[in-house]
C-alpha cells in the first residue's frame, strides 16, 4: 500500500484527520456537535436487507476468515455500495439508516482535554498547489442529511471501484472495521479538472459490522489527478482478470 494511507496507520489516523478538517480549512462547516448520547438503533439485518436500485457484483480478491461476522470484504463492500446507491438516489430515509454520526464525545482515553469527534463525514477538493480549495466536514446527523440532499440536487453521483479493509477493532470495539476506497465522483459544480478526466476520489471510512452502519467517511479529490480509473485504483486490491472499472466492485483485505 502506497501514498498517504500506506504511510499512516493505527488509531492516530482516525483521530488526527477529522481534527485537521474541523480546524476551519473549508468553506462549509457545521456547528460543534452536542452530546445527545448514542442513537444507532438499526440492526445489521434491517440495514443490510434494504434493496439497492442497481445490483453491483462484488469480486473478492483476498479475505480473512478471522474477522468478525459482517466485517469481511464482501459484506463491507456491499454496505458501501448500499450507501453509494442511496446517495445517488437521494434516499434520505435509507441514508439516515446507513450512515450514523454520533453527536457525543469520544471515548475518554482519547482525550482528557476536550471534545474529539470520532465519527464524521468529510469531502474535500485539493488544488494543484496542495491547498484545500473546498471542504465540507460535519459530525452532526441533521447537517449531514441536508448536505446529502443538496449534493443530490446538484447532480452529484458516485461510482464505487474498490474497497480494502484496513484494521478491525477501531475505538476498542471488535465489530468496528476501517476501510479504504476509490471511486469516481461527478457533480455539476465540481471545478474543471478536479479528480482528473476520470473524476477520481479516494478516502477512508469505518463501519460497525454489528449494526451495519457506516460512521466515518472521509474523501478527497485532487486537481493534479491525471490517472485513469484503473490506474488510480491499482494500489488498492489486486485487479482480477478481466476487471473493468465500474462494472463490478473489487474488495480485499
């Protein structure tokens, strides 16, 4: 694994990046979250049983049988596909079930000084000079759902290419697993050249395999990107024979 996500590992990754975004580098931000306690009430079965508009084949190129139930590549990839499908359709009800943002404080061992968000959604665009030209970050569920609706209205659509699991046991919970992803992202208001000709976006996320909900999604696009979809996804999972980006999703450990 190469690049940013290959060089940074461990729990520090999941704490440092949201703090970077919440420091005010973007132009779409939300108010600081308030503590309302945990609200994840949907079971994995209820979320996973929801249909998707377009059935997307998943090709698993590597697996790990020791991972907890629901935390292996195929079910995680299917959960991400379900999220992308609901996002593309503008299905607010399904999005509220799939994506859970906690509005409470992080576990006490992470900080004794103050609030550190441990679940969030962020989308960033990086200019050619390496600076963040646009950023949206929130740890507020209501703000997130309104953002999803706004992005759908502006024609934003995503197409998942690959998903790779990173580390299980995030936040000291064995049913939490991290993942990396590569996808294409198109919208009417994305600046020309952002993500290159293929409109490549990449990032990381986290899911609770027990309730089937994603609780971290951090994605970025770069103006300096010039790779094809296949080239941009080549570092994440081995390409299966005959694989065509967009026809199926590749998943691996």
